[in-house]
């Protein structure tokens, strides 16, 4: 995906969904699933930050 706006939207939606499932889940997940969820949440947040940085840099060019 070359358009950072699309990446930012997708990463933000994924981070919001994962945050919801982590913090408002009805039952406690297994340890493995919890680690995977937190890892994906971290990657999604970092991806959203990177996409915003790319948007800012493209605006300056």
C-alpha cells in the first residue's frame, strides 16, 4: 500500500478493534492469545504512527 492515508485508517481500525477485544473481552484469553493480541496491537499502533509520519512528510514536499 503506497497511500499512507489508507495505511493509517486500517492500522487505526485494527488497533481500536484489538484494544476493544483486549480491554472489554467477556472472558480471559489464554496466555498465548494475550501475547499475540498485545503484539498485534503494538504493531498496529506503530504502523499508524509511521503512516501519520509519512503523511506529514509528504505534505512538506
